[in-house]
């Protein structure tokens, strides 16, 4: 880090990405200096975590608005009182969870979301952690030849096969994920992007939403994409959040993947998610 933080304490979660921030009460009005330092930690670590934050829905929304405009997810069920907050919920009798596989949210949009602010309202006694992987590390550890090849390629991302009618959704997702008729988004993005905040290069494909490489068939695309998915999910590139009630995390969709572990059958987990609008992505 170039300059030490003055108003917050920042403790890395792993050598790859993620940091826990202490000395912040999100419910209070954060002054501009403290918010600027939180923003800097977000740029430095891509995932930031705050524990012991007691927030009303309105305070969660007010904090989110400091990061940008709110992007209302088309597919997740919204919280009844404030539908701009998406509910990420699993009941004890439900088998599937939301976000089980590695992905980055909204890569199917032409202007993908900056990231999400996830707040833990009810957590299982054990399990239900979220894992993140650094797409900076994924890019930086490829060979110079592979990096050069990928820098000239774009990929197609889509929501259709995940949220659309062709998904063959399990009945226990009903009430949590809906509007399959709205799953019509397709977007082309560079495979290597220049990160809009840090200017660093990051790998930008993910196994949930990326469909194929532009100008290649699906069959031709799969071996390279599958190689990249294996490469980018190496444990050394990851960090893991062990949730507690009232913890809040913010992640950067342009620099990370995440996956929500589904290892808490028979228990309830309720998270509130607000997603922030992003900017168009540039290649390198
Ligand atoms: C998500 O994919 O946004 C959900 C993450 C989580 O529930 O941990």
C-alpha cells in the first residue's frame, strides 16, 4: 500500500484479495475522508468486509447510494418493504442455494454492475461461507503468450441459460428467482479488461455466464474457457468470508469471482444484497 490508512484499520483476509475493515460504523454518517479510505481499500483488496454493523434496510440503502446508482436485479425476489434490495435466501427445507457456482454478477449486461453490498441478516450455525477469487491474480499468473492471445479476444456472456425459460429451474427456486421472460441479455466483453478503478489488467470470463469466445464456435471455445476456469479458481487466488449476523461485504465484480457454499442443509440463511451500477468495460 502506498499510503497508510488514517481513519480505518485494514486487515488482509488472504495473500490474494480481501480485507476486513475495523473502526467503522456504517450506520453513522461516514465523513468524506473515511469513505474515501474505504473506497481505497476496496480498490486495493477488491473485497472488503465489516463485522458488527447493525443496519436498518434504509441504512443499507443509504450506504449503497454512496457507491453509485442502484441496479435492481431483474430475477431475484426483492425484500417486501424495499424491493431495490434483493433477497438471497435459503430456507431449511430448500436444497439449492443462490450463487453456488463461481461467477461474477451481471456480466451478461452491456454495462456490468460494479459490485454488490451483501448484508447478513440470518446465518446458519455453520457453513454458508462465500468464496472469492482474484481475477488480477488469474491474469498475472498466465504465461506472456497466453496473456497476449487473450488480450485480442472478446467473449459472449448471456443470462438466458441461467435465468431464462431454458434453465429447467428446480421447483425449490420458485419464490426466490423469477421473471424468466426477462432473461434476454447478451453482451460481448473483452476477455482481458483494464479495471475501471485500478487500471490493472483482469481476466473477465466466468463459468456461469460466459457462453463462447467471439468469432469461435462453442466447441472451439470450451477447451480454452475451461482451462481459464480451472486456472482462475486455484486456492492460492482466493479468500473466504465466514459470515456472522450483521456482517457486510462489498465486492468488485470486475476484479473477482465469487461462489456461495451450499453446505448448511436444514438451516436458514438470509442475506440482503444491493447491487451498484458499473461502467462500460474497456479492453487493453
Ligand atoms: C451471490 O451470488 O450474490 C450470493 C452470494 C452469497 O450468498 O454469499
